[in-house]
């Protein structure tokens, strides 16, 4: 088997400043954004600094590195009797940056530069000093574009992993919020971190996540979607087994329930695992609204998912094979609409579904200012023109439109895509076997879903296997004071999250007693 590889520079730094500078220039191809500056220190020592333009804060370099080194006094120089003394003095005393580290290998040297640090070299040193000076342009914290809410926090993750970690620590102020770092990608050296709540998250799940991350051997990780495909349990399934979200409040809530999250530098989408099928229908806003409103909206999402997956196939099956199920008045109306339509119901539905998928994709890819207008106007114009031209019936346009609208109700985009893929398979079964084909397809999907796992957790729990205690926050949401324990499928220890005696007393007797 071929193994990926990249040049390794494990040789140590030389004590010759000139050799070190020549080696660095040869490795970087003398790129113009690698800035090198040689100078004479106050103690007469030949020195140099190296940094990458655009990844560093030049003000910090000037004020906290160059000025302190060049302003050493004679008393300071008198104490530096050897090169080792000068190295220690500069590293531990004169540099006024946040953190400094010792570098002795070329690959560590280059890694420090790519992380935005400034590296200090000197004649006679076979070591270098890495000083933290990182600063680059980044997007500010904004409202998530993919998961908006009416009530709730409006901040979202950014492309900076440190900012994302800070957003989580701001919400969970506990020393038990542990963070484990990894670098994945031989070329990109992407920062990846795993966060969980020690004492609540399942240690076996945490260990499994780290093992799967450590097994990844690839040259690049540019987005969390790369990791999702590498670490998920099942590849050949339309159903996602890992949640991705850009909402810090949703991720914090998942951590508090005992789930594990994976953050990747360069993307605002955080992975949450393990998950179940029902987690994809839960919006963070469900916990900010009253429980009855949240339960109604959640049931509505399940109904919309079912409609988006089944409605076109049901229409095809009934109009093609089971006309006796249609009321007589409606049957006459549908027959009148289909008079003159040259295509069977399946081809009619398939053509309209493909047309709408093209319009949906065009609306996403086109510039935002005109994308929505093009998709809406295109759908109206094409639908009306198709009906007038006698290519499709008006009822089919209504079915496809309502199916498309229903697919937007599901909060998780990836499970909505799964419904869109399954829809086409069910349409083919409906066109060949009618309702029997649809039921066969649904039974196959149910069997497939019961076999799925997400890091050892059954995909359909708490329905299969049946766990009554976890039904409090599945199809409906009970009041907060009833959710005393965390879901046992995620947290197998310390699963009590609140006082059991929190039920409000509407009679006011508690106040009278006090």
C-alpha cells in the first residue's frame, strides 16, 4: 500500500547563524512573506528574527522583542558571561510577550512560524526562541447563517478555533471542561481539539474519538466535513451519524448532556457526537420557549420530514395504482387536470423534483442579492409555464411545492438532504409496486436505521431499544423541572443534573410555610 509522505526536517539547528538562515531560505523557496531581520544585539551578539508577514503582529515584534533586546544595559550584559546565559536572559527576562518556547529542530522552527510566532536566532546558539506574536485577519462573531432563532443567543462560531473554545468556556465555567489538542494533516497541520465534560462524558466514547482521530493519515484537513467522513461509524448510509452546528449554545448544551465535541481550525462548524436520529429534529430554541410550544414545533418538524420524504411517492402510487382510495369528486378533478398530459405521473414528478433541486442549488450558488429572487421567480415562472404547456398537472406542482417547503422545516440541513435522497428511491418504488413498494422501502429504511450506530450508541434510541426515561426530550419536551437526569445514552455516570424537588407549587403553600 502506498503511504503518503512529506519531506521531514528533523535535523537540529546549527550553532552558525548563517547556516540556519540559509537553510530556512532554501526550505521556503526564499518566499517574500518570510521576513528575516539580522541585527547586532546590545551585547555585541549577532542575532536575527524570522516571522511570516500577515500572521504576526508587527507592533508586538517591535515593542516586545526588538526594543527589549536592543536596550540591554551594561549591567545586564555583565551578567551574561556565556552564550547560555544570554539565551536564558533573553528568553526569560527581556522578552515581554505572552509565551516563549525553546526550539531546537528545523521542523519545530517551521511549525512555530506557521502558527504566527516570531523565532529569534543568534550566532553560537544551537537553539532558538519562539515568541508568541500571532495575529491575523479574521471574521468577527456574527449570528449563524445556517441556524437562526427568534429567541436565544445570536452569536456563532467563527473560523478561529481559539475564539470558538473561548465561546464554549464562557458558557461552561468549569475546570472539568477538558480540551485535548491534535494536529491532523501532514501538509496543513490543522489544529483540531476534542472537548468534553470530565466526569459526565463517557470515557469510552472520548477514548474512541481520540483513537479514530489518531488513525487519520492524510495530507490535508480543511474543514470539519473531512473529519466527519473519517471518523463516522457508517459510510454508506443517507443518514448522518454526527451533528454539525455553528451555534455555541447548542454545543454547550450537548457537552452538558455528556456528548463530545470536535472543533477544527478554519471552520465555524463544530462536530457533536455521539448522536441519535431524534437529535436532528431538536432546535436550540426548543429550550428557550415554553414546553408546550416547543413540543408542538417539534412534532411539526417530524411531520414535515415525513411529508418531504413520502408525499410525491404517495401521490404517484395512489394516482397510478390505487385510484379507488381517492374520493370520487377529487378523482374527477385530478382526471380532468391530467387530460392531455403526455407523461406518466412518475416522470412528471421526477421532472418537477429535478427542476426544483436545480433551482434550489442555483439559489444557493448565485450571489446572495439575486439568489433568492432567481429561485423564487424561477419556480413560479417554470411551474406556471409547465402547467399551461400541458407538461405537468397543477396538482403535481402543488405536491412538489409543498414537499420542497416541508424540507426546509427540519433544523439540521444534513438530515433534510437525506430525506431528499430517499424521496427519489421511494418514487421509483411507488411507480413500480405502488403502496406495496413504498411500505417495502420504509421497512428497509427502518431495518437499516436500527443497525446504525454513532460511536456505539444505537441510532434509534430511546425508541429502539426502548428507554422510557429518555422519552422526556424526544418527540415532545416536558417542562424543565421534570428533566431531572441527563440522557443515559450519552452519560453513564453523574447523570443527575438538577434538584428533584424543583416542581413549582401553584397553590403558594410553600410561601405560606416559609
